[in-house]
C-alpha cells in the first residue's frame, strides 16, 4: 500500500476522531448547562448520549448518577453510584459510597445501606472533620433506627392518594384547607402535557385550589388567578388566625434555583389582594425565606417559616417571628433545638397538642425528607421525634398539615402518578379517620359514621373485560365479586403485556405505567374499601338497623348495548353473592328477611365515556387500556341506614351493687358503669334528684362503645334492715329502660 495513502487515511481518522471528541464535549457541556438550570430530565437525555460515546468515563458516570439522584430516580441512581464506586473506590469521589448508601436507603434497603455506610466510614476515617464522614456516621444511626422502626404493611393503613382532580403527572404540594377548598401549589407547564416530565422554562409553580363537596369529593382544581404572575413562582401559603391575611411565597428562579420572599395578601369576599412583601425581620437581604405558617405559640401570634438567613445552624432552618399587627414582626428567632446542618422545611403547628411539625433530611428517618414533630413546653421546643409510618416513607415526605380530623402530606413515594420515573414527582396524600375507626372494636358517633360513609361513596369496583361469565347473555352469576377481583389481580401482568403490543416502546411504557397506577389506586383500592364498608354494615345490622344499598353498573363500549346491560347485571349479581358468602355467611339471614336490601341501577355502556375506542381489533385501547378499564365497574353509590329504636342501646357491667353494712342514717354511694352498645351517640335520661336520692354523670351524651359512670347517692334516714334500692334510667328516643339496684344491710 502506498505510503501517501496510509498517511491520508491516518489523517482522515484523526480528523473524525477530533470531530467526535468535539461533539462529545458539546453534548456534555449542554447536559451540564441543563443540570445547573435544574432541568434534570433533559440533562439525563444528553448525559445518556455522551455515555454511549464514552462509557468508560468515570466523570460521566458520576454526572449521570448525580443527575438521576436529583431527578429522584433512586433505583437507577443506586445502580450508577455502584458503577462509579466499582471503578474509583472513593479515590476520585470520596462521597461515592455515601451517595450509594443514601439511594439504598431511599429504596428502603436499610440493611444494605448500613453495610455500605460502614464501609464509607472506614474509607473516610482519616478525615473525621469531613462533612462526608459526619453525614456517614449520622446516616448509620438513622438507617439502624429505620430498620428497627419499620412496620409491616399489615400493621398500618396506607394513606389515601388524592384523585386526579387534585393530583396530576406533575408535582403537587398541599398547604391548607379553607372554606372547603384544598389550597395547594403545583409545578406545571404553561401548556400541560402529561406524557412528559420535562421541567423546562415553561414550568412554573402556581397556587391552585380544589373545592371539596358535601360528599367529601374533590372537584377539578382551578388556578388561583388572584395570585398569579407569568414570570414568577407562587407557592406555599397560610391564613392568619382571623382569616384576614394570607401569607405565601413569591420566588424568582434561575432554572430551579429559587430565591424566595414571603408576601402577605388580604383575603376578603373570597378574593386575594396582594398587599406587600414582609419586612427585613422576615425577608433578610440575600437570603431565601419561604414556607410561612401563621399560628399561635401559647399567648402570642407568630409567623413560622423556613430560611437560610444568617445566624442559622445550616441549610434551611425553621424560624419564627412574633407578630405585631399581622404585617410587622419582631426579629426572627431560630428554633435551635430542632434545626440541623441540613434542611428543615415546611413547618406546621398544632395549637391543641402544642406540636410543631416539619420536614428534615438530618434527623432519624426512613428516607430523604421525613416529617418530624417537636412539642413546645414552657417556651422550649423538645427534641424532634419522627412521625412514623405511614406518614413517612423511603421517599421525600413534606408539607404535613391537619384539618379537623384528617391529616395531609405531600410525597413522591411509589404509588403516585407518573409517566417515566415512579418517584419523580410529589402528590398529595391524606389520612382519614374512617380507616382507623373501622379497624377498632368501637365505632364512634352516628353523625361521624354517616359523614365518613358519605366521604367513602361511591365505592367503585372494577372487573376484567367481559367478566364475570364471558360470552353469555345471563343476567346473574354464581361468582362472587372477590372471586372476580382475584382473577383480575392474577391477570395484571397479562394486561400490561397486551397493552404494549404493536406500539412504540415509549408509548407502551406510558400505557404500562398508567395501568400500574390504575390497578393500585383504583382496582385494589376499591376492593379494600368494600372490605371496610362490609364491617360497618354488619355492625349496623347486628345493632338492629335496616340497610338499603344502591348499586350502579357500567361497562366499556365493546360489544352490543343489550349484551352490556346484562353484563352489568352479572357484575351487580357478583356483589350480592359476595354479601351472601362473606364473613361465613353473616349477611345471609339479613338478606333473606330483607333487613339488608339492594336496589340495582344497571347503566351498561349508556354512561360510559363515548370517546373510548370500541374497536375490537385495536384491543390495547378498547380492552386493555386504563381508559377502558375505568368503564368496567360497578359502584356502591350510597347506603341508607334506618336504625331500630326499639332495641335498648345500654348495657351495664353490673345491674346490682352489694354494699357493706352501714348504719341507718348514712348517705350511701354506689357506682354503676353503663356502656352504649349501639352505633350512634345517645342521651341518657336520669331520674330527677330528690331530698333523699341524687344522681350524677360526667356527661349524659354517650358515644358508641363508650362507657360512662353513674353515681347514685341515697340518704338512709329512718331505714333499717335489708334494703334493695333501685332507680330507672332511659335513653332519649328509645323504647324501654334499665333498672339498677343497690343492696345494703342497715344497722
């Protein structure tokens, strides 16, 4: 081969190599730019391209792992931190093991995280003043705590994931409930597209609200147009105690590096009017001040907030400032007992228990940010305590607040809405007392029960396509709902495989992710709620109530209309069969004597979403999709309870009290414990006091399953020998009575 040709070929190869290196540098530089701006999804796409060209670069692997962590993709971040450590053994990145362990912790792998952290401590032991070493030691203790305090899923009731009228495929953060409005902020694009999770410059944090109706359902959310600026981020928020002022954050951003100040608006006639930015006592120059919560510490009104201002412990700290007039404040005070070298955020204060709730990445926890509480005693805040599960999870849990008897948090835990990364984005979750209520032996006040029942309805139950008893026009079935549900569960993987056929990988992944959420948040949840309502109804029936259950039936648009009407009847029939067979047939006699009755409302496909495909050829849309699955359902629409007033609701531990011998003329005292065995609050009627007999109760109203003490006093003047004294008590609105006896020998 001629020498000139070899030289020319070498020159061409070097030229292409040089061009490739230049292009690689451009790709990395662009990815770096997106990372700095906070557009982690976009940065990941370009780092991924760079890794295809240079998969051996430890620096690139590190950048990719760091970006995955920032994107909250804990599973993949763990994988790439492991790859980094395998190649550099902490020589290039001394915190590679620490970051690997943190991802293992956020994946709930506490045992493995402890091993990784102990190895990290060995590697960093030479420089014990290093922040990496200090964090490693802190996390060893935290992971050991998490391992010890983790509960089995059967030991707690999961939080309720709020519906799509509130949560979306973007990020939502709950703040408060005012006038039946859930006020929250959300990070959404100006032009919403739930198929992407690209947080570009079009994304802004805005304030939204969702009205909760009389049945407890959250209506479709609306943006708060009073508090809106197209180039600014509006978030957080708290009302003053009198409801006149509203405190919230306005943030400028460079990408996602927010710079926030706290602003006050006036609230009048359901409208906001921005008044002013608060003074330097709250908004220190050059500092980030945000997440305000207005409350009362004992006898003084204060604004509690989070800030990285000078004088703090480190990162974002919790501060409070005493209010002068709601607009002006005294100098802010750092709550040193709870703050750490890392971030403490989202304060909320309970004036009843005198507890301050906040989120922290430093104190013992299950994951990243955990909710903690500190009690305010004598002007001092106690050491923080973790709020435990299910409030906390391996993910990030923030924005805890309570409203009446419910609590709310915002979390990016597994189970939220997403398209690509299951832990990418925060959703709002709630804990409702009804779940606690029915897992206890007692059921509280009837009014509370009926309020909770209203919140629970409609209970929606979902079915596989053409089930039960496919390809028949029968209107009844021998299957129970639980049998059909279990068959559905057994086919989850099959549905996910079928929905993916014949479409692009990206589109298939979206469909599969949608199904995952549908199965967990709809199908499984409906079955769980049916079990919950079953226990309540059985207790009502045992207590003598008559119950009517209204059931609606639906079907997807596949098959002809007459067929679908009968299909919905079969689905309703399966629910009746469930009630006949569940709890060892406990409901059967009540159904037979019509104490428990059902009304049927089969809609077939008449009420189905007519935009859903009924094309049996394109079955990944008409049969296996989440949209089609949503239409194959029945609903327990509502329950009517008629309580039997002829069954006396009281029982007593002892109807007779036998007292020791007393002298004639003594004033004797005997005590009776009575219990309300009904499922409603009752009012006891005692006899009228006389000169010789007196009756006392702490309160006459008795809650379901609650016990109360009745004290009976009798003056035995002029009585001698064996005496059997008695009195009668009644219950308002009920037939019958109870007689209580006191036996005594008088000398």
